[in-house]
């Protein structure tokens, strides 16, 4: 019987991308808007691809209306470039991830999904390169919302459509590497598992009181225990 909905963040949690990611966004912004705004220095971690585009272009003086007019064009340019230019060697899987996903996939009481600030097409491509896309039958993505806190309800709704089960409270587990992941879990009173494999140090994650905190995802059985016992 299904007991838990387990939602994984991508960047900093499952894997790390090379700097090509930032360069591709810069190239797409220059092509469509003629400026990259603050994309060269902006902190992307834990943020949504859509809102990143608005934030970095806001620094170039473009108004929201001007950004919105070409938003679809820049999104398509970014995705097209991303899928064409990134290679397996641009992706570093975090330690323990493959073993953890293998172990979780064997369990019939868990439903795995994605909860990520990536657009679906580029996010899926990131996972396909190292061959871990198939673990995630569905997800909530930057295409679905501008704010991360709006993603968990989307994931819950999709899980309901797939399984017929309405997950709530601590039966929803959100695994991520930033304070944003912890906060969006709290918005639904879900269980959060923070992992310090991204840019946020252990201490800073701890201050934001996640349900559970790991240095990395190598302790497979401890992570599973935390998922089942929030
Ligand atoms: Mg992340």
C-alpha cells in the first residue's frame, strides 16, 4: 500500500551541473532581449527558472511587461540550447544518489516525484544524461508556478491523479538542499529532509529546522528511515 509521496529537488540534491548552465541562460537572454541582466552573478540555488529570468532582467532596467512579452521565446531558446549543448560530463551525480534511488524504487509503499525550480524539459534532460530520469514518473516544475511554495500542491494533485491517493501532511516528504526547499515543505506541513550537498552549509540549513538533516545522501538506510518516520 502507498504510504509516502517522496519529492526530490534536482540541483544540489540529486546532481550538480557544470557552469555551462549559467552560460546557456546568458546566451538565451542575449539572443531574445539583447541583455543578460545580472545572470552572470545571480544566485540561482533554490530558485525557479521562470522567476530567475524576471529577476536578472529586472536588474537591466527592463520592465515586467517587456520581459513577459518575450518570456516564452526565451524559455524555448534556453531549453533548446540546454538540450543541445549539455553532455554527460556536465553532470555530477551526488554521492549515494543512485544507490538511494535504487533502494527507494524497490519499495511499493513509496511514490517518487520531482519538485524543482527547473523547467520540465531541461530538468528531465539533466536527469536523462546520467540515466536517473526513469525513477520519477511525474513532478512539479518551474512551468507550473513562479514561487516554489506553490509547487507542493501541484505535485500532490498529480499524485492523486496517478494513484487515486490524496497525500497530506507528513506523508509528503520533500528532499532538497536549500532553505527554499524546507520552507515550501512547511507551507504544506510536509516532512522536509535537508541535505548539505548544495551551496548551503549544514549550520544554515539547521537554523531553518528541517525535519531531518543529512550531510549527503550516502546513508541509504538512514534516509529511508527518515522518510518513513518523520
Ligand atoms: Mg536545489
